[in-house]
C-alpha cells in the first residue's frame, strides 16, 4: 500500500487528467490503496482547486471537469515534449496570434523540464524544418524565453544589438513587454545606455542574459506597448494613408486583419470602410487585403490600386481564367 501521500496525489491527478471517467475500484488498484483512501485523496485535490466530479453507483467513478480557474497540470514526458516543441515552433517564427503569453508559458515549462526532456526537445527542434512564409525573421526561442523571464522577474537585460544599418552595440535595458506584429517580434524596453525608451527587433538581438539586478517598472509614455511600437515604427519610416471599402460587415473584416492596421467602420448593413495609415510595403498590404475573403474596392493611394490590379490579373491568369482587373 502506498504511504507517500504527495506522490500518490500526483499520480491520482495524472490519471484524472486523462479525458475519461475512472471507477473507484480501478483507481484503488492503480494506486495500491483502499477506496476510502481514494475518496480522501479526491477531497484533498478538491481543496487544492481541482474540480473532481464524482458519480454514484455500485462502483462510483471520478473525472476531472472544467472549473472556474485553471489549476496546475501534471504532464507526462511525451506531453511535456509535445507542448514545448509546439510553443518553440510558434514563438520562433512570430506566428500571428501567438503573443507574449505563449512565450511566458514556454519559459515556465522549459525552466522545470528535466535534462533528458530538454535534450529531446532540442533534438526534435533541430530535426524539424518549418514551412513558413516569413521574411528571414526566424529567431531562437531561447532568446524570447530569456526576455520573457526578465520581464516577469523585473530584471535588467543585457544583449548585443545589430541596427538596421549594420551598426553593432551592447545595450543594458529594463525590459517592459514583448510585442508580436504577426511577422516579427519586438522588445519594448527602457534603454539605460540611451536614457530613453526604445524598441528592438528581436531577430537582431544576440547574447541576451538577465543580469539579476532588479528594477522598479517605469511608466511607458503611451501606456500601451503595442501603441508605443506603432508610433515608434511610424516615426522611423515613411507612411502612407490607404482607403478600402469591403463588401462585408466590419466585424467580419476586423477578425481577418491585424488590429494594428486599423479598425474598419460600418458603412451600411453589408459593407464597411477602412481608412488608416501604414509603413508596410504596398505589395504586402495588397496580399493582406486579398486574404479577407470578400470583395473589396481600393480608393487610394494610386500605388496600392495599381498593385491590387496587377495582383488580381496574375491570380486570374494563374487560375487558368481570363485576366481581369479589379475596380479601382
């Protein structure tokens, strides 16, 4: 009979996290304890916040159900490796929708992974070639997890940085937030060397490490890291205004475009209009508009109108049909 209560509780929790109902008798045999002990252990898990549901009957069963909060999970080796590999793949290529929360989760998981599992994760990662549409901004997940840990722990972060013109420098920063634009990761931080707020492209960062020195968070000028990044990018790049009408409701279009492109406004029940500015290449914006999956009309600028017209012609020809030009 098992007398190690903590170990037995972890084993019981691992069994209950399998999506099925466990008869009390089977749990008793698996754990090597009496059914009465199983009932007491279930009560202990409930006290810890795990929503264990019991069913009545000759051999009443137990199962873990959804509760009000997310309790800690117990993962076996295969599950831990699968989650770590998935998070590393997503984080390393700035997949849209995979934001700082996933990087924090990866940092927590890799912190407690045993050495043998770390080796398996690294081996799988090295043997996998992802199919992406990126522009060369793939980055090491370790860089992101180091930054995320420094942000969470409010530790000063030092790293080497390569600017857009190739200039090399070393920076000591107080990291504030990681921001994903869907194509790249950026670090928003207070740079102690420049005595001002800065944004850093993470794919240009190397040798990052947390110094262990704590700091009190400063107030970001804009109050929001994504907004600060947007303003910072526009200050550094030439921007242009664009105007597009979509033959779909605003909610439909907004769900299919990055939020930083702007918010579409309803025109009537079936259409909406997006007027905003961007520093992105018109070629990229044209492709992005085409992925909304509805008809649209570009009102300006002329470069975007021309690009959409050319893209429509190439797509039509590629599909074997006659070349056609969208309305300007």
